[in-house]
C-alpha cells in the first residue's frame, strides 16, 4: 500500500503538470540540435585534451574519451525515449518522482540545481582569466559583473533569447573544431605547412599508450567531466516545439559528434604534437593544443583567436547553466519541493524568481573565491564536481524503471515516439560506468601508505551531501519505491504535442 505522503507527492506532480502550459514552447528543432551538438564542446576539449594526451598518450586519451562517449550516447538514448514521450522541464527529476521514488526525484532536482548554480560561479572565474589575457591590469569584478549581466539578460528576456544565444555560441565552437580538424589533417599529410608530419609522433617513447592503466583511469575520470552538459537536452524538452520529432533528431547526432569532435581532434593533436611536449600539460590558452596547431599552420594571432573561442565556450556554459538550474528550481517549486514563490513566471514565460535566486547563489559562490584564499569556493566547486555523474546515474535508473513500467502496464512499445537502442544494455552499461567514475574519483587517495583523508573529503563531499538530501526526504515524507504497475505514465494534454 502507498503511504499518505507518497500519495501527496503524486498529487503535487499532477497539479504541477497542469501549470506547465505557462512555459513557452519556443525552442525550435535547430535550437535543440545545436544545443545538443555544442553541449560537450568547451574547455574540456580546447584545453584539458592536451593534458590528457600528455598523461596517457594519444591512444590512451582517445580510448578514454571513446568509452565515456559511448556511455553518454546510451544515456542520451535513454533521455530521448523519456523526453519524447513526456517532455517536461523537470526532466529526470520529474521522471524519478513518477517512475522510481519521490525522494529520488527531490534529491536529483536539488543536486542538479546546485551543480549548475555553482558552475555559473566557476564560469565567472574563468571569464576573468580569459579577459586578462587581453587586459591584464583590469579588475576581475569588472568582467565577472559584465558577463553575469549578459547571461542574466539572455535568460530573462525569453526562452527564445536563450535558444538563439546558444545556437550561435555552439555554431562558433562547431566551426572552430571543424576548421581545426581539416587544417590539422592537411598538415599531417604535408598539404599545409612545410612538410608532412605523418605518424611519427605515435612511435615516440611508449606512444600511443603511455603511463599504464592507472594513468588512463585518471583520464577516464576527466573525460566524464568534459561531456557533462549533454543532459541539457532533457531539460530543454519542456520548452521545445514538437519535442517528439526534435528530440530524436538531436540525439541521433550525439555519437557522431563525439566521434568527430573529440576522437578526431585528439588524434590530430596527437599526430602533430608529441605527447612529451610539456606545453600540452599547461592549461594556459596561449599554449593550448588548438593554439599550438593553429600556430603551426601559420594562422596569425592564433592565441587571440582561440582565446575568443574559449570565451564563447565559457559564456555558453554559463548561459546553459543558468537556464538549466532555473528550470530545475522552478519545477521543484511547482511540485511543492521548493518554496512556492520560485514557481512564478513573468509575461514571457520565464521563471523569474527562480532565475534571480539562481543568479544570486552563483554570485555569492563566485565572491567566496575572494575570501580565505578561495577555500570556501574550492569546497563548493568540489561538491558540485560529482553532481553531474549523480545526475547521469539518475537518468539510467529512471529509464530502466520507465521501460519496465511501460511493459508491466501492458502498453505497446511501438507507440513510443522514440525507442532507445539496445535496452536494457544501454542504461545498465551507463549506470555501471557512472558508478565506476563516482567511486573512483580519487582512487589515488587510498593507494599510498596512509589514506589521504583530506583528499577523500575534497573529492567525495558531493556524495554524502546527495545521500543526506535523498534519505532525509525519504524518512521525513515516508516515501517508498513505486511498484511498476503504479508508476505514473500519464501524459498531460499540454505535454502531448
């Protein structure tokens, strides 16, 4: 039997779904496709890829990114199946409430909001460093304030304003990577540059694999962070025009995007620059792998060009973070899992109070970086580091339960707008990889003569925080795992596009 508290959770969801018509379905297919396409392109590719090659060699880096890429592909398949069937702004938080346990939905929602709210602070910090490349003697607060206002206004005006900004931000990143791969390939074969480089850099030292399994494991962890943001597709589904067509179309490009943008880009870098080059380990834009290759190609002002592109990537991440966290907080409020005033929408259908609250939290976290040598900020950032992987774990769990509930209730799988490939392997594989990444965040802290407890706390602080929120709600509200036959698969009229 269901508890009264559990029934109350269901009624809250039902009431809240009737309010979702206030959100404007203003995101077009081209917006969603470009958000999906550009979601993983950022500093992880433009800067961190060099460090991955330096540590594990080009072969180790490619293998690590490829495995994580395949896992993300299955995750997006799972999210697309649920999103096309039930497009809601709460995405996997709402799915967990309906298909698993309201307490998991509560924890996933707050976890995801926190993750992106703190990410806004991280992007503001990055913006100041990028702008000081051109203006070294200007105050940090000047640039962080300007770009915070820009991100706020892009989200405040309308969801279409967010969509258009992301479309052009992503287009710049995509074009940059395509030009990079083409120019790099021409250089490898001597069509561009002084002479053909060929494959000789793969024979240096112990290339293409360097450092052994444990080194590659570290890159494997880092690769996961690079792909975080692809789940934005599910959050944006609640404001997408014709989601049944737009979501599957966007997801079908995910695997090829991963293959093209990460694997080919890392291969080009590995062939043109020896993994022993110390500049690859430097996170400075002036010696980023993209800058080094463009300089070899004879492109003038390569560092400035890449700095501008990285600025675009940072703006895109901050803009997306503000959008995702605002929608998640709004959805929590309309389900009664956050203060009700956060469910207010302005005349353009934007959750204005949730947007202001998220912006304030991001600003306070950023200001914390100026006090106490940034200790508070570092802890906040580390606590959010695991949040993305926890969200991915939630997606895998939700999809597994959704499909089983769909079949258990006698529904025809052929009626789903989109069916994820290789079920149940997809969500089970994604769950296993994500769990491995979460538990192995800082494996080196346990391998020395003594356990590095400070390292353990810094790396794993996000996990106990999530468990406290999840179990705290579960015991307070007495929520239980929902039987498959009683999972709420009803699609509201405004959702059934």
